[in-house]
């Protein structure tokens, strides 16, 4: 819980999330059985492809960001 705010005549609690959106999606994917290397790779490729199909521009920047993430994972 984060705090309390007043809304007209009532008070309401405010909450902060316990995990990020990305962490939640990872948890749901794991619960759905998408947790081996090949399945994760296929999901990542499908998501990048959907992004590329919608955006038409900016795909190169996305690929660079993904490459940076891969390099960071290799180092750790």
C-alpha cells in the first residue's frame, strides 16, 4: 500500500505495484508453460515481428536495444 487519497467525500487507498509489467508477463508466460529456451526465443521473435509490422520505422533501434540486452546477458 502506498497511501490514502481523498476523493470527494470518501477516502481511498492507493497501491504501488509489486512487480513491473514485464515481470508480470514473464510470470504468466512461465505459468502457461512458455519457459524453455526455444519457446522464449520464438515468443521474442514473434513480438519483434509484430512490432516491425506495426511500426515500419524504429525497428533498427529496437534491434540495437535487443542486441545490447543480449550482450549484457552474456556478461552476467
